[in-house]
């Protein structure tokens, strides 16, 4: 039977069934760069943003990001990655079970070091992949960004390690962020 004769929530009338992927937007970022950050201050990572214009107000946006790099002060502990919807951090602190007025660092994941050798913080890259489902409730363009927050100030090395030598034991990464609209 041709698809146009089926009627799944209006498929025959031009609508796709709930759960259908309507569009995917993505950014591949391979520039090796650095970002200075202040302790306990959320910040967007340059180059890690993607814009999408939802086709319906009830669409769900599936966000995915992968990031590789290193921190100079070995602060791969006490940090989190999260997303921004335009300038709003998501998920919100209210989405987490914490005490009222909590000053906890919250997010979707922390980068894991690829090798730990005491105080080695010049050639020990870290990697994280995070996901989130957002409901922006709009048909206007939305820009999503990858965010970072660490306990102490320092430098984030994006798509590279600290030393960045052109040798076999120093890595380079490509970071990716994507937004996929899912019909409801």
C-alpha cells in the first residue's frame, strides 16, 4: 500500500508521526584554541554552537555534543558541561534534586582524562559526550551552545592538549554539537 494511503496521525495530510526526525543541524569545530575562565562562572565554549528553527511549538530538540581537550590546572575534576538555549543555561538548577540555595556545580557530564599520571597536565587530554532533550516551545530560531563551569579559574584547551607538540603522543580533536528536531 502506498504511504499516502496510510493515516498515522495525519501522515496522508502531510504530517509525520510522533517521533519522526524533522531536521538536524550541526557544527563541527576543529580549531585548536584556548578559553580563560573564572572559577564558579558558567561560560559558553567558543565555536561550539548550533542554531535551529523548530517547525512546531511542541517539537522536542535532541541536543548532543562531544568535546575533546585539556585543562591546564588539572581541574578535570570539579567541573561540568551543559547546554545554553540562547543565553539560558539548561538544564536549569531547579531540574536537579538539591537543597534550596545550593551552590553546587550542576550539568550533564564531566570530561574523563585519557591517562592519569599525577600532576601531568600538559599532554593528558580529556573527552566528554553529553545529551539533552529540550522543549523550547517556539517556532523562532534558537541557538544552542556548549557550556562549561569549573570550581577554580584556569584555561580550557579546546581540541588540543596543553603542550600541543606535533608528535605522536600529543592529540588533536574535533568537537561537534548537534540539534535534532523530533515531531510530537
